[in-house]
C-alpha cells in the first residue's frame, strides 16, 4: 500500500541543495508554513512553489539533526493558542529567500483559536532526509520563535552536564583560583585594600595607611605639654623666621625710657599736643571740646568746627529763636566754605521722634519741612515721581489694586509692559455727581458703559443700534439697520421657506426659478455613505481551477513566485457599499 502522507523536496529545493553541496555554501532553511489545502487533502508535488492554500508562515522554532539518524533533519514550529480557526492539511519549508524547499501533507487537524472557546498550542514537525546534513545550516533566531518543551528540557540537561563537569574539575584542581594571590608570600599589584583596624589594635592584622595616620595623630595629640607651649609661642610670634631682627627694629622706634619726662617737661598744652601729634582743641571743665578756630566766642565756643571739605562746612550747635515753637536748632552743614555763611541747612528734632529740616540764611530759617516716618507718615502738597522702575506694584487702598511693570515689551492678553491690577474690576467715576458710568471687570473680562461704546467713527448704542463707516455711503457713519434694509431680499432666506411647515418650499429661491431645497430623510437614505473591501480570499492558479466568476468580487492580487510565464496564486475581495447605515455587497 502506498503512503498517503509524505514529504518531498521540490525541484527548487533539490536544485538549491545540489548547489549548496557543489559550492560549499550551506542552504539556510528558516521558515515553515501550514495550509488547509483549499478544503481537501492535497498531494505534494515536486513542481510546487507554494502551498495550495497557505494559512500561516513563521520562523522555525527548532531545526536540528535527528540524534537517532544523522541523515535526517527535523524542523519544528509551535503555533500559539491565539492563532487558528483553520485546518492543517499541508506543510512547507522555506529558505531565507522565501523559496519552497520541501512540501508535504499531513493528517487533517483543526487548529482552534482561543476566541472560539477552545485553544491549544500545537507543534508541527517535518522530517527532511538528505545525504549530507553539512549542506544545510541549522540555525534559528531565538528572539523571534518560541522554544518547545522538549527543546528546553534537552538544553537544561546539557547545561547540567556541563556545570557538573566544570565543578568536578574545579574541586580536583590544586589551585582552582589562579587569578587570586596565594595565602603564603602573596605578591600584590595595583592598590590593595584592607579593612582599617580599630585604634590601639595590637595583633597580626594588616595595618593600612589610614590606621598608621590615625596612630601618628594620636601620638602628636598625647605629647608633653611642652609641644603645646612651643606651638603657642610660634603662633604668637606670627611664625616669623626672622624674629630677632623684627624685635630689634621695633625697639629702635620706641621713646627712650630715661628721656621721656625731659622731653615733656616745660611744655604748654599746645606743645604737648604738638609733641604727641594731636590737633589743637580746648577742653573745658564741663567736658566739652572747643574749636580752635571760630567766629564768635559767645556762640562758637560751644560747638565743634571742622572745615575740611571743599564746598561745604560742618558747623555748630546754634542757639537762636528761628525755629518755630522751639528754643534751639542744630546747624549741621553749610553749602559754602565761608566764615559767615549766607545759606545753611539745619535739622531740628521735635516731639514724636519727627525731624524738621530747615533752609535759609545766616540771619534766619525761612522755611521748615518735616521728614515722614516709614509707617504712619503723611505728606502734604504735591508729590511727583519723574520715573518709576522695577516690577514692584504701586498699591492703592487696601493693596488689592495698583500698577506694576509688565513682563513683556508689548500689549496683549499674554503680557504687557504695564499692568493695571484689580482683584475684581476698575470703575470710572465722575467727580461732579460721583456716578460710575463705565467700568472694566478684570475678573470677567467685560467692558461696560452706561450709554454708548465708540471706537473711532463706529458707535454701538445702548439700544442695540450699530453705526459705522462701513455701513455709510461716503458721507460719514451709516446705520446698520438701514444698510440691511436696502439689500435685495433674494440674497437672503425667504420667510416662507423658513417658517412654513412644507417640505416643498425652498430655503433659497433664485431669479431663474431654481432653488435650494430641503433634503428629506428618504433622499438621504439612498446615498452611498462609504465603500470598503471584504476579507481577502486566496486561490491557486498553477495546476488549479482558480476562482469562478462571482458577483461582488474584484481581483486584488496576483502572485508569481518563480517569475515564470504562469501566475501561481491570486487574491480576491468582496466590494461592499454602506447605505443608510447598512453594508451591502455589490451585485448581491
């Protein structure tokens, strides 16, 4: 009885295998495909270049020489449970170029898909018999395919044997760790490291540099007190290496002890001051210093004078009735270096820690100005600020509003060079009747006016009327209502078409009698809303009847794998239209 299920080399596969043997370039088998044979069990043919009805093609999971027969090559592919929904009746092996090398049939087996309610992982195996396995590259891509259970078990066994062999050799070796220094007389390279022993350790433990440094530091810290004394002396002398020379130079500039009183005896106060290098000043019994140069003995002897700065003169404590409601003021500076200044600036301390500044001449102060405190000070008269810079807000009232420099050099909703800030809104009040007739809501973005809004010649009246040059006739702003009233009605929606409940009435009527009409539901339901293709169907042409003529199908692909004069396979799809929400097949 002849075999019903078998595998054979195709003509292409036989030619490539012979070429591999002749040229010494191994044939690389990389993929396996399965198919349903077009619904019937196919008969493998050497002339085949493709499966009859291929359903799945993927990389091989295993490709190896049969350990029981060295002339047999076994190829395996694992189909996961997520794929299926078709029968498996034919199997093919392909090389890296996509050429069919071997083809075979197999007992019919349905591969279910997990979504059908029953899924399984299925392994398909092909056995290829060849005279020389050296002509075929046994290589798969582990990053693409899944490993079979047997493959994993075999590899695990190989790994265990390999590890056991390595461990046995390791245990039997006299010195299995040749990369490490021996325990006896080791010789280190690089920078060996060792743990730092505890302070005071007195054992055979290795002492590293950190331990030695700590021991030296402890020795210095516990030395006799003499070391500390010498250290203090050196620090006090500034660690000067030429200390003797420095001391002798300093002593040479000192006053001789046996001649000091001789130099000072017999000198008056001015002479003593001159000998000591001091300026002329008089000391009174009440503890005040008196100026050496003055204008009036009655006045200036109660002050300190020092006219050193060019263009100004610090003056005296002045007794005069010039200050309002005060008995004295204190003159601090004059604007020119003269004996009798004509212009002075005086300062006066008054009650409440306030300070008054006065400006006038030597004959008297003509005006007084008060310096306000940082908190609670009140200004009178006009206050001007010629320039205000920085980002600090100039607050108004309770601090919820004010002005601040913006963050951009422009004007817009995203930034300005000057911002007027308010937590709610800004009102514009009339000073006569105190009425607010315009305001800006900074919170809502509303600009409101009690009467009209005007921009150039354009006016928006509070009753809704709009005026502007665009509505005018060239003689000033025109009224929008009048402009609309003058337009031809045929350009606008007719009243009949809008309001009358009659589907035959047009929305727009043209002069020639044509119009735009309402599209009814019945009219819209007949329109084609969309077009699509159905699922692809495959058919063989080579040595196969192909597809018969059938309405609704269009040919979408023709394949010729070996590029000869006869196509191998064709694909077709149903052409479908969507009408009124429902899909229909053309011609059905």
